C-alpha cells in the first residue's frame, strides 16, 4: 500500500480513473463536479491523453462513444441536469455495448433545481433514463477510499462485460476531503478489444460499432444477448454492506453518504436499547435484493432513508415482497435528514409494529 | 485487356440500398476512390450518420462507427483524440448536420478538430419521407412545407459552407455538385484535398456536396440533376470558401 494523501472527492475520481488507465475524458462544466474536469484538464495532456471540454453534455457523451468504440478507457462526468442530456448517448452506448464510465455527482432537482446534494436520480440511473431495454452497472460509494476503489473497479467491470458503469455520488461525496490510501499498482482487467475501430491496417475485416438493427429478428436476438449479459452481471456483481443486521428489530437502508448518517443513528439507538441494522447497497444495479429477502425473515420492518421523495424504496419493497412492512423517510431540495429525525421515525415505526 | 473501371477496394462488394438516381451512392464511390488513392483504407475510421446513409458502415471497407442523429462530429472527435495518427471522417446529411447536429458540427470546426466531413446537401429529409430540411429552398414543397417554404414562417435555408468558413478552426471548406461529370470530377478533387488537409494537420475540413433526392423531390433522376443546376446552385454557389491554397 502507498502512503495516505488527503484529497477532495471529485479529485479522487479523476485520480482513480487515471490510475485505471483512463487517458480520455470529455465533459461540460456543471456544479458540483467541475473539479473532475479541472483535474483531468491538468493531468491528461501530461500523460499523452486528451481532455476535451465539449460544447454540451450531448457532445461529451458522444465523444465518449467514439473514444470507447476506438478501444480506449474513457470517462465523462456531470451532474443531474447534464446527465439528463446524456441519456440519448447512454442508450446508444448500451446498445452498441461500449465500455466506459459515466460519473453523476447528483444535485437536487427536478429542473434546474439546486446545487445541493440529492439522490433524486436513482430511477434514472437504475431503471433506464434513456429509451429501450438496457442496464448500466451503478456503483454508490459512501467514503472516499471506497470511491477510489470503485472508480478503478468501474473501468474493470465496464471492460469485462462491455457495459456502461455509472458512479453515483452526491455533492457531499464530491466536495468532502478524506485521507486516501492509494495502491502502488492497480488491478487492471485486460480486455480483448478486437471489436474496436482502430483501423484495419488491411489485415482484417472492417469493424463496425453500431446500435442500429433494422430487422426485427436480429434486434430481438441482440436484445436477448444484452439481457443474458445483464442476468450474468446480476448473479456475479452485487455488492452490499450489511451492518448489525443479525437480531435487528428494524433494518434501515440507504446508499452513499446517507448510510454514514445511519451508522450514527444505529449507535444512538443502541444506547437506548433499540437494535437497528443497516443494509447499504453498494451496487444500485444490480440491486442487492437477496440481502433484503434474507433479512425479511427475522427483522420486523425496513426503513429506507433517501435524499429523494422515495425512489430506492420501491426496489426495497420488491425485494421484501410483502413479507414485512417497508417505510420511507426522505428529504429533498438539498435538505439532509438529521440523526434525531431518523431516530424518531424508527421509534414511531417500532411502536406501530408493537416492538 | 486493361481494366479501366473497377470497384474501389475501399468499397465493399454489396449492392447499395439507395433509390434509382440518388447520388448518395456515387458520393460513396468518390470517397472510396480517395481512400484507395491515398492508400489510407487501413488507417481510416469513418462515422455513419442517421439519414439515408445510416448504414454506409456496411459499404465502406474501413473501420466504421454509426453515430446518433447529428452527433457524428462528436463521435469522430472521440475517435480522433484516441487515434490522432489515423484519418477520421464523417458522412452526414443536411438534417443530420444542419438541424439536430448544428452544435456538434460548428464546435468540431471551431476546435479545428482534425477530421473530414462529407456533407450531403439534398435540401430534404430523405430517410423520413421528405420533410423540410434546414437547407430546403424558399418555395420548396415538402411534406412539412406543403405550401412551399415560406420565409416569414420557416426562415431561410442555411448556407453551411459560408457559415463554417467564418470559423478559424475550419481549414478547408468547399461546395461541389453531383449534377454532371465535370462537377463529379471536381467533387472528387475536393474530397481528396479535404482528406489531405486532415493528414497535414491543418484543421477541420468539409466538402458540401449538392446531391439529389429524386424520390422525395418527386422528380425523375434526370430532372433531379437539372434541378440542382437550375435551383440549388443559384442559392448555393459552388467553389472553394477556404483552404484552396493549402499545400498538401
Ligand atoms: C433523435 C432522432 N430524431 C429523429 C430521427 C428521425 N430521422 C431519421 S433520419 C432523419 C432525417 C435525415 O435527413 P438528412 O440528414 O437530410 O439525410 P438524408 O436522408 O436526406 O440523406 C430523421 C429526422 C432520429 N433517427 N433520431
Ligand atoms: S430517399 Fe432520397 S436521399 Fe434517400 S436514398 Fe432515396 S433518393 Fe436518396
Ligand atoms: Mg437530406
């Protein structure tokens, strides 16, 4: 292990991407993630890569399409309104099976909304914000060390399955500073990219990168291939943290920085003799449904806490499948729930459950 | 016997899907001949548009990517930044380039992106059945301007070459036409020079090609060629707008 350095979340993403072998980055400025661009603009020219400030997020995602199709490890980043503009390209890249990483440092919406932290883009990320049947792997780190490791992993997963991987963070994660311990050398998945458009050199048939399949049978076959890939990922790539779930009277769940608040709530609750567990999805897709289903056997209720009006809670309900009640507590607009608010909600629920 | 006319190597040996009298196919041939003559088929990556030429990745023998509607210059930018030593071109229609993809083409040109664009101006949306294009002429009847394009309602056609030639990053800009043999020869010369300008690293290069759409113009192939000459060229003057003097 290398030595510890103190860094800002957005810079951790950029540094981790470079360590993962990403030399091409395309972006359009938007708060609260512009430091990623600043870091890339400084570093990439020094290592023989390219930083391009695109004319829009639409252009940026299509530059990513070109770069990924040309065989490079490449990345774009943005925040919510910009990610909305990228949906066209995300759908096309998913169909063309182009591996790349998209970062969303989520801010509050809808509309231009505000620049404060939020988790209102969950549906867009995991249910497909663009058209058609596609999935992205969506990773939701809760600390900067995890942000670093998952950013490297995002590139590996993308290359391994020829899929888009999204890092979902919020403004807190992007702006906070924490010590990071970088590895001396990253584990890089070496993919065979013989499908990429790199020039035939007159030595092979020409390669084509496309998302168009005009004939019904051919497009259905392609969809079936995509779906079986998604099934494989769902069986192999689920990541989840379970904390204190054994014997828990109630299990709270949150992803990203909100889960850190919940850990404090759990400690405070324990002092009052209330046993609270935590399930923290690290992959939002594939969703760790099994962890919820298994814990539904013994706990009394679930509570999903989100910086949204209630999005991930729908996947929790699907996973729990009616076995136990699932409650929701959320704040929007950039408001952050306090530990006391959450503890009060927990007590209210347990009272209702006769606990 | 000497072979005097053959299929360029850079063109795949398949029949194309274009309508009779459509000049898209001939323009493909010109591009392929240029790739052959410059010996760059193996080091070229092309980008297909959305429009009637959407699947020309099947027709060119070089590596190809198919882009979303209007986004070809952005896709080409991504490719070129990864492979600065390769030749990268886009092939785009007027709806693709001058409507939905206006931002992408303007900024690729402004950045002086070292790519070449072959721009097919047929004054219509061919693929989607003849709607008005940003390049449709004043008075032109289309499925979405059934009473003729009226400037007070639909404004004036965009002169793409004139507009892009104002950008410093655009190194080579020329407008050519497909309406007769002499002009087809000129078109090939311009396309070849545009690729050479890219190879020399001067900046962005584009050739606007006045092209036919007999199907949606409701004209015969011969009438269509005449229409380019009589109606399009007076509004879209042929010639070089920039870069004629560049050494290649
Ligand atoms: C986002 C999006 N909007 C609309 C379309 C439908 N569409 C397909 S081709 C086309 C117009 C193409 O016209 P042009 O670029 O002039 O090419 P031509 O067919 O004339 O060669 C349109 C509007 C699409 N495929 N994608
Ligand atoms: S519709 Fe028009 S542009 Fe398209 S192939 Fe037919 S003639 Fe050519
Ligand atoms: Mg057209």
